[in-house]
C-alpha cells in the first residue's frame, strides 16, 4: 500500500543513485528536510526519508499531517517554509555556498507559493491584513508601492525560514551527519528510526496543533 501511495503521489520509482558523491549529496539534502521537520514543533511529523528516486525527485522526505488541513496556523506555515529550505541549508553547511545544487529548485518554488499565500491570501505579514489579487491576464489592481511591500514580505518570510533551517543544521551537525550516513547505507529510513537517531543528540519537541 505504501509503495502504491508513493507511486501515485510522486511518480514511478527510478534507478537508485550509483554515483557515491551524488548519493551523499542527496542524503544530506533529505536529512536536512527531515531534521528541520523533526525539530520544529509546528511542523508535520516525518513519515519516511528515501534516496530512491521518484518522478523528477532524486530523493524524498514524506511528512504526515496530524491535524485538519483546512485550518493551518501562521506558525505551521512558517515551519513548512523552514522545512522546505532544510535541504538547501544542509547543502550549504556541509558543502559550502559555492557547492549548493539545483536540487532545491522544487523546494524554492514551494517556498514561494507558501510565502506568497501567507502574504496575499491570508494576511500573515507586515504587508497588511488584506487579500491581494494578482488580476490574472489583466495584471494586479494594486499599486507598485503595494507590489514592493508584497515582494519584501515574501522575501522576509523566506529569509526567516532559511535562517531557522541554517541554525538547526549548525546546532545539530553531528546528528545531520549521522542521519545522512545511515541514509547512504540503507537508502530508506522510517520516521521512527529518524527520531531514534535524533533523540540520541537532542530532545525532540512535542508536536503542536496546526491551529
């Protein structure tokens, strides 16, 4: 059942990574997502981490929402932004700014969608508690000044999330290394096993409600 669910959501299973350098990089990337998701109380719980490619993804970290997803708090959305940036943060901390890869492309698109929704649809930023419509083909009906405020608010949410992810990577580097090393060996790790590893290094916070 789990494999069928993975196939429907993420696509067909691809060939396992043969190149050790690429496998190590993807392992750190996915470990970064998983570590942020585990250590932020408002983030959904990690269900599984895998280096088995599916669709366009070289690796995947699955999360299990624990609450009604029709109502999601600002804290939960911010946690998801940070979680989405965990892979890029891990790459930067481990391999350096000049060696980050295109693997975070989909993550960055997700961050932009989340942050834009927070700013323009849900009034969760300094841009104000208004709904800003993009206007479709006719373009936005708001001024350039408002557009600038929206862009700044989106950037602020993204920057805050990335800082959170970087702080977690730096503070828990030994744990990150452990998770990544085991992923290279096993290729797939359950959420339970992930939490066993993380608990060896730090206390795992209790998950808080999404609302």
